[in-house]
C-alpha cells in the first residue's frame, strides 16, 4: 500500500469520527515515521500512551 499520506488522511478522519481503535494511532505513528516526520510519529505515540495505558 505504501501511500502513507493517504493513510494519515484516513486515520485523521477516523479520529474525527471519535474512534478509539488502537490501530488508528499506530497508523499515524508508522505513516509519519515512513514519511520522515519522526517528531509527529513520536507525538502520536505519546497520545496513544496517554489515552490507552491507564
């Protein structure tokens, strides 16, 4: 698939639909990492950890 920009776009739609599916955050992190935006990848890992590891 390797269309990481599209994956980010679709994951963003899922977030706006108020999903709590873990894979959405993994998609953000991995896609941003593959796009060379490691700071954004780390940001979504932090969001994931804050929201799902209580």
